[in-house]
C-alpha cells in the first residue's frame, strides 16, 4: 500500500516543513518515502506544491493526477489549484484564510476566495475547512498554520502512523523556542476536525 | 547504514564524502545549491576543504588545481554555471586529472528556476566527458561515491547530473556518518603534461577521443544501467529520472515491456544496449530534454543493421522541452504500445488569481527600485537588470527591469545601449553576489571605454535568491568564519569610477537624492544600495495605518506592490517594518518603520 499527499500553498507558508514532518513520521513507521519540493524563486510568495509519498510500491516523487489520497491546502485558491492531484474520493484539509496576491491587490487579477471554497465543497466529498490562520495566531504564532493542518490531518484516522508520532516529528523539526506554540497549534488543528 | 531523509543534493554531498572528498568548491545556483550547502556544514568535522568560490569558472579551476596534485576534488553548480566554467572544462578534458574530479551539475527541465533548459549530458558529450544521470537520491549518492574512482581510472573529470526531481526530491537514504576524509599527503609533480600548448593539445585530442572507448566500457560495468526483462517485443530505454516515471506508468497501465534504465547516458555502454536492441521489434526512448541517448542508439542500430523501430524525439512522440511526469510518460507509452488508456476527465477549475513570485515584504530591493524610479521620473531611462531576487523588480507596479540575460550581463547591456542611445539614461542594476561573480569585468570595461551609465549595486549582504550564501563582500566564508571583506565601493573607486556613493535604500529621501546625482553625472557612476536582506535581518515592529488620517488613495499599494499591503489598505502580519510605505504615504497615515 502506498499513500500520496499533496501540499499546496503560498511560498513562505511552511509547506516544505509540513512535507518533511510527514515524511519523517512515515520513516519512523518504517515506510520508504519520497518527497518533492520546488525550492527557488517560487518561494517568494509564489505558488508552491510539495508532494509526499510513502509505502510500497514507490517510484518517482511526483504524484500523478487524481492519485493523491490527501490534500493539505494552506490557502483556498492554492487548494483549488492542487485539486487535480487529489483522488475523486480523496480527503482535503484546507485553511479558509486567503493570502491575497499582489496581482489581486493591484487589480491585475481577480480573486474570489468564497468561490474557491464553494468549488471545494462541491468537488471534495471529504472536505475539512478550518480557519487555520486564526487557530495558529491563537496558538501563539501566525506562521504555525502548518502545525494546525498537520494536527487536523492526524486526527482523521487516515495516516499509517499515530498523531503522537506525527507530533513528535513536528517538534523535532522546529527550534526549541517554538515547540510550545507548535504543539498548541497541532492540538488546535486536531480539535478543529475532531 | 542508518537511514535519513535526505534531499538528492544532500545525498550527493554524503556520497562525495564517502568517496573520499578532499577539496570542494562551488558557486550556488538552483537546483544545485544544497550539495555544497551540505558540504560546507560537513567540512569541519569530516576534514576536507570547502569554499564558496566567486563563480563557477573559479570553482572548477580551484578544484582542478587540487586534482592536478592528486587530491579528490568536487565542484557543484547549476547547468548555466557550466557555461561560465566551460572554458576551463573544455581544456581540462584534454589535460586530464590525476586525483578524481567530480562536477555536480544540476539540470532544471521545466525550467523551474533557470534562464535556459540546457542539457548537461549534451555538454558532457561536447567535452568528451562521462556523465552520470541519477534516477533517485539514493542512486545519486552511489554515483557521487563511485565517480572519483571512475575519474581516476580514466584520468578525466566526471560529471554527475541530477535534475530538479532528483536534486530536490527527498528519500530515506542510508549514510555512513562515521566516515572522514583521508588527509591529502601527495604533492604536485611538475610535468609538461600540465601546460597546454597547441602541440600538446593536438596529442591530447587523440588521447581524449580514445578515452571515450575506455569510458564506455568502464561505464558498462557500473551498476547504474539496469535491465528488467519482460516477455515482449517492445522495449523502453529511459535515462535518469524518466525511468521512475516509466516504471510507474507501466504499473498503472498493467503493461509488461522490457525496460532498460540508463544511468550513464554518455558515453552509452555499447554491449548491454546492443543486446537489449537485439531482442526488440520496437523501442521507445524516454529522456528529458535532448536526444542524447537516442542519437547514440540510432547510430548503434544503423551500424549494426538492426531492424528495430525507434520512437522518441525524432518522430516527435517524446517532447524535447519541459519536464516529464508520470501522466505524460503514461500517455506516450500507451500510444507507443497501442493500448487504450482511460484517464479521468480533466478538471475544469474556477478562475484563480495569478500568483507570480514577488519581492518579499520589506525587501530592500523594492526601496532601491523605487528610489531610482523616482529619480528618473520624467526621463525615458532604460533599466537593465541582472539575475537574482531583484529580477522580480520587473513586475508591476515597479516595472524596473527592462532586460535580463545572464549573470553579469546587465552592466554590459547598458553600455551597449548607451553606444546607440547616448542621450538616454541607462541604469544597470545588479546584486552584490552577481557583482563579484561576473559584474566586475563589466565595470572595468565601462570605465575603460567611458560608458556614461549608472550602475546600481543592490547590496543586501548575501546571495539571497539561491539560499543566502556568503560572498566576498559579506566578511564570512563557507564555514561561517570571519573572512576579509571586499568592499564594492572601494573596488569601484579603485577601478577609476569618479562617482561612487553608498546609501541605505530604506532612507528613501536620501536614496532618491543620491540617485538623481548619479543620473546627472557625466561618466560611469556607481551607487551601492546597502541594506541587509530582510530574510536575514532581525524582524522589526510592523507598520500601522492610522484610519483617521488614511485617505484610502491606495497609493502605497499601487506604487510599491508589497505583499504585506492588502486592500484597505491594511497591513498584514507579513510586514517587517521597513517603513517604505510610510515614506510614500501622502497623508502621513502610516507609522512605524525602520528609520522613523
Ligand atoms: C551562471 C549562473 N550561476 C548561478 C546562477 C544562479 N543564481 C541566480 S541568482 C544568483 C545570485 C543572486 O545573488 P545577488 O546578486 O546577491 O542577488 P540577490 O538574490 O541577493 O538579490 C545566482 C547565484 C545563475 N543564474 N547563473
């Protein structure tokens, strides 16, 4: 059995860390893993997508279209942009707080976050929408969105490892002084879908 | 061996260390930078030497010197970096090396973050050097480790060519953490073989061509070419990462086809490929970018009068541009094998906003561009750009990058434009790392040939675009230790530039004043816009909008395009407190900021 996760968001939101934490938890569970990231220019507030695959069989790191079991969307428009990767019966966990791109602030391109959320509701049978940005801020840091989404994913009884193991991997990946904030954010994510 | 989650680039670094690396030099470039980033971290404990060099040519020459003496040396760079290092590389193929020399050159099909999609395997063929094309991080590590011995047996540098989807792919890879580099105890032996006169070149050219045969045989004996037999008259030959896509596509399609994974695309191992061809009626060749394997296979098939039909780039079945993925390869294989394939219908997405990468909130480059824009208002000045984060200054509303070609070109393009438009103001922007990489010769040339252009060095104290590497202006070396600081302003003065100013772009009024002076100066002028990259600086208190005073004129948004300014205008938590918006607000409604 293999399991594919696609993580979409905006450069700077912490998608890369989320991918690494999921991969670390899979490795701790004894599973072979592949991750794929786009590092470079896109990290400057551009569209970013990380991919995590684990289990067996496993070949390349790129998930084919309509194959991902789980989508973690850090932002409504980016969740939609990543949706073609998700299985028709896949699960999506999506942060409802939009990040308004400069093109939209300048009126050069239109962004209707509500329309994106409506589209997700229509297309994704198992959709979990949460205000991850607010939960992260309440947990102590607006950048802990990734921990909120990981917590939510862990609570869904989908992943081949426990929430506790995922949390351990998360805490091992963040600097000491941010551990408490991330622990709280993770728990808040768990509660939000539980 | 204990397994770690490693990026391909990290795995390569470990492979080099396990292979006995003694000297490493590099210049950063996506997607190669983490190779040396990892080596820089490992160097102190593993006991090898590691330096960030000022450019790729320098890095290769430093490594070549070490390999002349017999040390095992490695360089890393991105594919276009090899263009910069092409001069030493071509001659080095003739001269050869004594110690193993490995070039890690990362290709970027797509391209995701490069100015070209060039194929380093083709460069290897051009230079006559063996090239290894890994499919996974694990294999990339094995190749890096094996490459030193290949290089020493052949007396030739060896190229290891990961693509983005190996370099930036993570895998559970086993590494030997206890390994340390053997200390170098050899000595450079003087010998005419190191001096490339035309007479020597003529002899070495014959030698180099003969080595292709030796290389081909040696590569055939490596474990990097893998044949998986199937009961079929069809076969697929796939180079590097394409092999993983082919395997998954075959699995998805439920097809049994002979599969030969090529890890050594040049020179192609003749015997194993020939025996593969002999069992087939039809062959599909899968490789990203250029038909490097395909051309060699077609030649072999013709030479040996093999009746196999060959599908690939030459019949336009396989694209020659862009990167592959499982879906694309699956379509190609289904067509090749003549099987029907049911793919789910494509999703029709609602309209989505464009989200191109932009300068970060608080990026000092935004302030520098804005200062020049204000200073040049009302003129038809041309703004030539260069390569770095600041290339993003081309987007509206700044629209301050009119040209971008390759690293170091900006100054010279401006000088060329000046020759055919001397009445027009030409402003060349380049970053501090770019200045040291290839900007300096352009500066000297502009002074020497009296090009009356304005050169603006965007000195953010780092190589930001590729991951914040140090450079000669930063006072730190690869190990993070103190290093001599080479001052850009002092260099410009020493080159004979009469107008040289250093200014903080966050001090907008002063920056505009200095920019005006520079534009008015009748000769080459240099302005160093000096302010640390916001990603490295201590975060400051965010700015605030005073709703009472705000005219809602939106000028801050429309002039600056800062990602921390949302419609309202509102300042988001992304604000770093640079204060540029406060400086442009006509109503004094924004407070906070670095210099307030
Ligand atoms: C020949 C070559 N080598 C390396 C690169 C990769 N690269 C892109 S931008 C850049 C450096 C940018 O640094 P700097 O000029 O200081 O600008 P910053 O990104 O800090 O604004 C590098 C190394 C390249 N594009 N071409």
